C-alpha cells in the first residue's frame, strides 16, 4: 500500500467541455493543471484512480541535481526555484527543505565517476563539490563506513510526497481547475486530423488540447493509438522508520542504501543498489533499446519472471472507446514491497551508521517507475496527433523535477515561451 496522502475534495461533476484535459493525477499532471489554472486556461484533470495513488506518493522525495545528465540539469535548477516558492504558491507546507544531498563512494572507481560527472557539468555553475572521507565523517558523524570519498550538492534538498501532490491539487482547484477521480480516459476523440476531446468511461469531454501525464500507463494509452513510447517498468521498495535520533539532515546515498530525514523525525530508506525488474512482454519488445543501460546497471537489477508477465499479457493493448480499458481494470498499480531488499538496505545502513540499529520500521511500500532508454522524460507534442502533448517517462526523477516539468508541459500546451529549452525531452528522439 502507498503512504497515505493528505486528502482533498475532488469534483463530482463531469464537464462537457473545457480548454485542456490533463490525463493523470500524478504530481507532474497536477503541477501542469495548477499552472494552466493560474493562467486562467480552463482545465480538467482526470485520474483513473486516486490523486497521487501511484509513484507520486511512493517516491523518496529527493530534489536533486547531483548525478543528473548535464542536459537535464536546467530542468532541475528551475525546479529548485519553484520548490522554494511552492509553500507560498499553494498556501501550505509541502515539506521542502534545502538541506543538501551527498553521495558516498567505497572505491576509487566510483570516485572517478563523480569526478567525471563534475567535469561534465562544470559549465553549469553548480555548488557540487567532492568530499574526502574526513569531510564525510564531519558532516555525517557516528559512521563506520570505509569511504573513498564522496560528492555533495548543498543546494539539493527534499520535499514530502504525501504533502506535495495534494497541496498542489487543492491549490489548482481553488484557482479554477476541475479534478475528477475514478474516471479513466479510454482514448482520444479527433476531428479534422486533430484532437477534439477525450472519451472516458463516463462519456466524452470536448477540448482542443490534451496533456498525457499518465506515468507508467502512458505507453499503453499511446500504443492503443498506434504510437510507440518506449518505457519499461522497474519496482523500487522503500521503508520509513519511526522518529529517531539520526546523524544528519543531509540526504545520503551510498552504493547499496540511501536515507533522508522525514518530516516527522524518522527516515526514508531504500536499497539504492537494487531495483526489481519483474519481466513483462514489453521487456521482450523493447529490450534491445536498453542494452547500454543493462550493461551499466545489470548488477542493480533483480530480474525475475513470474505472475506479473501473465497479468500484463492479459491486459488489452487495443480497445475501442466503448470497451472497458486496462485503466479501469487496474485503477492503481500497487506492487508489494520486497522485504529482502528492505532488509538489505537496513543491514547495509546499520553497518555504515550504527545509530540506525535502533530504528523501528513504521511502514514499507513499493512503487513502479517508468524508465526510458536514455533516462530522460518525454515532454513534448506528438506530431501524429496535433493537440496532444506527453509528459511521461520520468525514470525515477519525476518528483524532484515536477514543478518545472509540469510548467514546461503547460507552456507547450498553451503556446507560452518554455521555462527551459525542451529539446532534450522531445518525443521524436526515440
């Protein structure tokens, strides 16, 4: 089960028409809806299940620039500015704290990767810097890890997934957006060669612009339209401790664990060096596109073949507007947490910082990440369907960059000057 988010009151009405329909109630779609509402553009957001029911409430809450591709950092920098102003913008705390993020390395080979990354982003004037083992011990005291060194970006931070999405949704509603839960969009309506609306399980809504922000479901939605979006799912298991005395406010990532302070005084922890890759047919269909990633990350993937393959195979890939869609059959993707990975994370963390031996586990969960071949999202129009824009494939980075990603999507949809250069995210690169 996902962590419980702050509840909001969504609409029970079903509009006949609007200016823009946003498909998907994750944090990127919500931020886009808020931006459009602030610009007085009529917008309806439709969510097949509950707002932020999937990865938007299940992620780690990190807001980082460290170790991102250089082309992706302007989006993260713009998000830093927007996160800093988010509490005032939405009228309540979203848990944003600019406390820094540190990555530590056990080997000189790992340090060489950080050094190479730092050189690759030198032109971006980040505050990132390399750390010695002595500096790590001073910044995160009480450790026993044998670190070769590390890297830190003090301007990185964190926010709370259980607060942010619902706060943004509430603010969007207050500014005129209509949000409807438990209403799946089955397909697009078109006329004269362009988008004219969406067909939902409750009927049609007329509009001339659609933003698809459906996360891991965007590939299947587009596939029904004959458009291929290459994304594959990976599952991340996470746990939260009860409040405890911890070594630092800085978020720390090691090769085989990570931790960051939670707003209640506990910590969010994961096995940073392991993700579950439960095979589905798409792994066979798209696998060759991911060979470079597989070669680089093979040791981080726990590959398995089980019931998920059959369950996915049973979900339709083609359906009509009068047919029950896959989005109605599975309202929320809710993978079980992997206890073995969470135990690994805790054991590795306790060996490095013994203070965590006193931790009590409050809850555990898992979330499904949609990963693209180059780990960058798609944020841009789909040429085959004028009026359709996609914002999906965030590859585990969506929460941290969501303020700027949602605004960029809204800029594209509404024809405004983009907040950053959208070229790295264009759909056509695939």
